[in-house]
């Protein structure tokens, strides 16, 4: 391997990004939506290889076996190329632009919810909303079907469903029919399932999760773990510019109150009396949109910060809006 590239330098592909952390670093492969946790020494070697020929780096490194393992890794993972002269790749543009006034929304329901969700759906369409998360804490397939039907001619591009487990909805034939009838559905979560019924169906277009976890209200939100790390270009750019959970988001909780997120305490009015457009213009509503991961305690030192969604509802210090998410289980 070394003999073929002795006079060459190493150049990362534009879709490969190194994010430094407190203890380790992370390599984001934004094109393949993968990531790798690497030691600081790996990052140092990678940067040395980008500035000096391989033969020069090889002569300076004492631990030859470690260097060889690093070289094997970067070539096996296709992180870049050894080149005689740098290829003029276009610089990675960190600008984030979206045509939507509201990008995402959450509608919550329990067995007592009676707010006019039709009004909310109509207004979300007017605001060119792209993503909708519909969360049920008690079974209501009729209301779910109504929402999916009403969404067919909307601006929505993807719909995520969270609903209590039932045998009918977990049946493979139902899961297939749901996607065929409503192509915008990209995720189906069936919670509160019997242990033996747990399963995961995952492909690029449709994810189905049947989980034993019992969800009874919005307090289930805000969990941060490696299962939610998603290193794609869109989330990376969003995280570099805005809060990657609350930017462009508006929600209606199970009582009909309009909020940034159903878990937030502040209500900006009731959907029966207020329009979503008016709420967006209210003082303070968009303030949280601008809190980036680079501003948040602990997160700003974490190598996962641009692939991990934030939570401002559940934080360690309620009096400090820049406090670390309390449900984060990742250790720096």
C-alpha cells in the first residue's frame, strides 16, 4: 500500500468531514450517512497526510503499525484519495437555505384530544410545511386515517406516525398497504408492544419500529442516544446554522396548545383561537431556533454535535437555556 503512494498526499472527499470532540473526534461520511469515532492521533495523522507526502509522514512516525492500520482504514472506508496534486474539489458550502416558512410540525393526541386538527393541517399546508410527526398516546386509527387522507394533496414530503401497538397495524400486510396508499409515510412507530412482538424493518424509504417502550405523553421526547445519530448533509448544515430540533418547527400538543414543541412549557395560544401564521410572528417564538449545538454546554465539545438532535425542553439547568440536554446518555 505504502509503496504505491510514497510521493503522494492524501485528500479527503468533500463529503467527508472531521468534527473534533473533547476526547475523541468523529468522521462524518455525509454521502453514505455513516460515521466513525476515531482517536485524536488518527485526526493528526490524517491532517499530516494532507500536507506532506506519505514517505515523509512515514519516516516521522515511530509507531509504524498504528500508521499502517490508519492507512488501511482510510482506504477501506474510502475517505479520500492519494494524489500527486490536490484535486480542485468545490469547497463544502455550510450555508443552509429552505423555501419553507415552517419545515416541520408535531401534532399530539390522546383519548381526550378534541382540537380542530383539520385547521392545523390546512394552515401547515399554507406555510409549505415539509415534515409532519403525528403522535398518538392512545389508539385512534380513525383519526390517523383522516389525517393521512387530508395530507394527500398537501406540501408534506414525509410523515412519521407514532401510535400504540395493535395486532392489525403490526401485520406485515397492513404495513405494506399503508406505504402503498400513503407514500409520504416514512416512519411508523408502534409503541407499548408486547416484548415478543418487537421488530425493526428498515430501508431507505420506510422505517417500521415495533417497540415495547410505553409512551403515555410528551415526556417521552428528548431522548438523545447513538440510535438517533444521523450524519446526513441536511442535518449537518442545519446543525451548523440553527437549532437542529426546533428550527422551523411548530407543534400542537394534545390539549390544542400551540408551542415550539409539545414538551415545552410556553404556549402561544390555542389552535381553536389562533392561526399558526400569527403565532410565528409572536415575540419569542423563534428565539430558540437560533441556539446552535456550538452554543450549548457539553454539546459544543462533543464530536456528535452535528448529527445528534438537540432538546431544549429537558435540560440540566432549567434556568440556563444553554444547558446540556438532561436525557443525553453519551459520554464525552
